[in-house]
C-alpha cells in the first residue's frame, strides 16, 4: 500500500481524479510553505489537514524557515541523510514516532507507539543525549518532564502542535476554576470528597498538567480514562475534564453517568454558559474542546460500511462524537485499535475511525484482513503532518554538528507539578 504522503501527491494531481480525494490539495506542498505563509500573515495556523479551520492561538509556536537544501532534497536523498545521521549518532540519539506520523518518518523511528508509550520509551534510553520526538508539542513536553534534565527533547517542527490541546489554555482554566471555587467553596463533604477534581487529557499543555498536579488532579490518556475517572470520583464530588469533551463524555457515559449530569463548559461565558443549579448537580463538567480529525467520523459512514461489508467490525477512537462511538462495535485508544487487529485470528473486515496514517499502516501490516478508514477522504492530522522528513534530517544533522535545534524545555516549576499529576496517573493504573 502507498503511504498517505504518496497517495496525497497522487490524488492531488489531475490524473487521479477517480481516487477518493484529499481534504486539501495544499497537502501536496512541503510544510515549509505554510511556515513561510504564516510568517507573511503574522498569524500562526495549523496548515492543511483535518484541523485547518481551527483557530490557532497567538501563542502557538512557529517554525523558522527550513534551509533550502532540505526543501529541495528528494525523498530518497532525505532518507539517506537521515539514515546516515542516525548511524553517526548511534546511541546518542533516540527517535520516537507517533502512530499518526507519515510512513516516511516512522521508518526511522526506534520506537513507534501512542503518546504514553512513547513517553515511557524515552525513559528506556537514559544514555541518549537527545530524544527526537516525531509527534506533537504536548508529547515532546511530556517526554521532557519525564526524562532526565540533561536529555534534550527535540520536536523537528515547532509548529507541530495539537489543535485540541490548544482549545484549553491555562488562563481560561484558571478562570473556570476560580468561578467553580466561588460556587462550591473548597471544603470536602462528609465523605472527604472535595467539590471538584481537575482531570486533563494527555493532549494538553504542560501548564495544564501542572495545574492538575497543584489542585489535587490527575492526567489521563485515552487508554486509562475510566480508571482515572474512578480515581477522581473517589476523591471528588465532580470532575472538571479538559480539553476533550468527547473522551470525557464517552468515558463517563460508559461508567453510568447520565448525560444531564455532564454539562459543557464554554470558556469566555460566565459559569461556562451554565446556571448554578446545573453545575451543582453535575458529575463531570466537560470542556468545550474536540479533535478535528475524529470529528470527521459520522454515523452515516458506519451505516455505509455495514451495508457494504456485512459483518464488518467497526472500531473508533473515543475522541469521536458520542453518536459515532455508540454506533461502533468497539472503541479504544490507538494502541487498542492496533492490538484488536493484531489479535484477530480469522480474516476480518475492519472499519476504523482514527487518523488515516495509522489506518493505512495497519492495512499494510495485516494483509490477511481488510482494514480501511471510515472516512473515505485522505485527511491527515494537520499538525502531525507538519513533521516532514526534511525537518527530521535537519535536526539530526544539527546533532551530528553538535547543535541542538528545536529543543522543547518545560520550565522546572511547571515540570515539577506536572510530574505530580502524571505520577498520580501511573499509580492509578489498574
Ligand atoms: P494516543 O494517546 O492514543 O497516542 O492519541 C493521541 C492523539 O492525539 C489522538 O488523537
Ligand atoms: Fe491533536 Fe487530534 Fe491531531 Fe491527535 S489527531 S494530535 S488530538 S489534532
């Protein structure tokens, strides 16, 4: 099977009109073209891909211009340069690749996994001076928090953020918290449960993880969200869950929390757009955040798959909207999806609701099964897609020359409280 990047360059050419199509013809360009366009506009943006229409906050990191030699290099040349740089660096560097990265990057990764597995993978290489994280900003921050202070965590393209993580910023969460404290006070009830426990999804800034660490809260991932919510309900009367409303709603609903007790918190509105009585009765207050990749999946796509492939197994990521999760056969994290396909002993048709790079890779890895993406349009995560092999070659050759480029460093005070919230999550693991 051709990689997503190759398929995009094919379908954006006129001769491939019969193909399913891509969400933007701009995807065929090098991501450096968006870095340049951003510099001209003076405003950060996510670039083409699933979150192109989301508004990037002014504070979103931007990537400076990639030197011309990397922009001009062919795919084969970049492959050879990355391979040579890695060989020269040996154990001094470890390259981590998220499941959603393009194949041309994943093939150079020493570890491939979900965000949590990759943060742990970094710990298994204490001898490495540099951890090159081919993923998005919050993942590199987490690796920095968990790794030794003298290990440099590098994000090959600084503009590889996460539009969902950017939907909750520390100022808005602090404002929400102040309003909730005013409404509920801070005293625990007769069972010792405090009024609110903050829970942040791993897809969030280090500052929000630090906020949770400081306020008796915790971090969760898509694979342990139910365990983490149980932990929080033991200690609190309700949870403030950010930034992903869908993961929060899908997880709490499966645990039996009624939808009426899950109001949405819209930042910028007083009491998040709720009345005091609704908030008093709430169990989970859901932040108004979402992932634009997983928002693309619909019940109609699932119905179509069931009509075309009777007996199809539909598995979606819990960042999908509730109706989609309800209509699917199963839902789970990226690693759950991968393991479910790997474990199937009989040839099976799988319709998958998650990022297209992972789905296509699974299809290629398990040819005994039919694996396809529920969304027929090739529309990758805009920000994951900004890690192009050109940037990987640039940071690795920098290391060969003794220069650390694009280091992600979480300030020590934020890192220490964020570590508390991450450690609570590790301890809460079943
Ligand atoms: P994982 O935590 O499964 O790696 O997912 C991260 C992500 O961004 C999902 O959209
Ligand atoms: Fe963020 Fe969604 Fe991309 Fe994951 S897929 S990194 S949640 S924008």
